C-alpha cells in the first residue's frame, strides 16, 4: 500500500490507507483512545478501539509512527471545523512505532504552545514542530514564493550574492568585521552593492540574501541576522520605482492570502486591506500626524515608531490600505548611494513602505553618475579605494537605476501580529544567542 497524506484523506472516505508521521496528542479513555498524527501536509485524528486503544495509550508525544486504517466520515456533532481534516478520522487497524521519542521537556500536546520566549528558542528544534509555530513559517514560505513570483513577473533575474565583503556596505559602525585569512573583511549589511553591479549585466535582478547588523540593542523588532528580499532595476525613474515597489508588495501579500488564508483566519488575523497605496513625503506625513494627533514632530529627520503606527491608522481609515509609502527622507540620513532630489538636495529620492504600523521595506533611486558617487563616498568620510570593484560598474556605463528591499522576518511578524521578531526567525541571532544563549554556553564551559 502506498503512503497517503493527511490532507488528502477527505477524498478517501471508505478506503484503507497507510499514514506515516509524528504523534501530536494522545487522549485515552479505556477501550477507546485517540491520537493526532502530523505529517508534512496536515494533522488527522486516529481512533483506536479495544486492544489497539491500549497500545495507543502507551504512545508518547513526537513518537514517529506508521498507521494503517480506514478513513471514516465523522458524525455531524463531532466535526472539527477548525482543521481541514476535521470532517473525517481514521479508524486504526495496525500501528507500528518507527522511532520512540524521549519524554518531552515541556507540554507539546496543547492547541497552543504556552512558553516564554527564551524557552521557545532554547528548544527551537522541538518547538518548531508545534502547529502554531509551524504555521509562522508556512506564512513565511508564502511570502518568499510571492516575492519570487512578483520579481520574475517583472523580468528580474535571480542572483545569489556574497555575504562576505571587503568594505562596509552602508558605512557606519554597525558591521561585523571578521578575520579573513589574516585580512579584514565584513559580513554584509545588505546585498546592495552586488545587486547594483549586476544592473549592466541583466538590467533587472532580485536576490534573497542574509544581512547582518551589529546593533548593540535588544528590542522586539531587531535581529543581528535577517533575511532580505531585494529587487534592483535599470532604466527607471523615481515614479516607476514607486510603482514597481507597490506592485511587488501587494503581490506578496495576495500570495499569503491565497495560500494561507485558512491559517490567517484561524489565528484571528484581520483581512488584509490592499486598496491603492497612498504616497506621502516625510514632511507631508508629519503634518498629517500633527493634524490627527496634535503631536508635533514636523522637524524630525525620521518617523518615530508611534508616527509609523499613526500614519498607518490614517491610511487604513482614509484609503482602505494597510500600506503607506513614505518618500523623501533627508539625504544625510540615507546610505551614500541614495540620490538627492535634484529639486531639493537636502531630501533624497528614497522611500519606505509601512505596513500595519511598521517599516517593512526601504529603497531609493540610486546615484548612477560615477564622479558624483565618488564624491559622495568621500563626503561621507569613506575611502573610494575600498569600493573599487563596486565603482567599476559605474565608471563604465551605469544607467539610471534603483531598487528596494523587504525584511522577511519583520513582514512575517506583522502579518501575524507576533509580539517579537525572534518568533518569525527560524533560528534567531541576537546579542544574547547564536543557537544557544551565550550564558548557557558559558555555564557548560565552567
């Protein structure tokens, strides 16, 4: 008999099937017992009677099992509408334990996983198996798929770029420097310089890459290692870039709705509002915030976290949109390759996308003139000699170009209203841990 998957069983009522997976929850009532079997597709309830019920009672959570049984429709009163397999169950005919799990260090059998964040991460290889945690990364997979589909629909070529660089991508001190065979090198803060160098090769490119920020802070929204989804386009102007940016983000969110709508609904996530995305300059948004709230940040160089929340509320109320695009941030506050607005060089042709109260994407029109770029690098206190490979691309013919980047973990966090971005990272890196907490590693070494 060939193996079946749980999600396909609603089409196999009355058939005998072979299932393989993990034991999720066991409920024993004497001569009747139930357990939930999880496989790669879904979870399904297995019902056992008499001697088999006694055997099921001895199962442990996370045991790896092989099951043969008869697919049966549940009586109306027993249907569980919260799961796709809730209208059926499998009557157990035979049970084989393939691998016996050791006793779990905490309860994994509940509908929710009620653990503090440190414990959730300390036992990451186990907690990722829980359905509520697993769902987070199904959403993340849909975001990645949506991004890739959107980029490919715009004729972008996918690249795989290095994460070790000879110079700091963005400048500044928030970089991890490494000893590279006796030479100094850095972990990249973004794939930015490499994707720009590829514009004269392919004109339009995208990459999904890791980025590293040595930020000495422990907050709910920052990671030391994150995943970026980047696009870069040649022969574009500022308005075209804004159109492309909004097209990509909306396609990503629609992909999540299309493939994971049942997860969003089950978790009580509000329906995504994807009306026409409003566009505001930084100063325009600050004026709106002042008018709406009375809080006067009209001279600030950036939006505060509360400003981001308030302007998103305004977009939701007035434009039926969970998204808002903010443009024209101060040139001095943006990366060196950001093009100043020719009409007002104090401000740049840059933009952020805010989603439900937080920035999820950033980008700009880039400086494409070689001499201007060299002078800007010097003006920022950096040495053009450290960017020679990068500058080659501009010295020998770079068209007008620009692009943007999305933070995968941050997007996931705010789609699902998670309390901490670490929940949206498979194996988060921050000031306190690399896989294990540093304090635990030090205890082992004593």
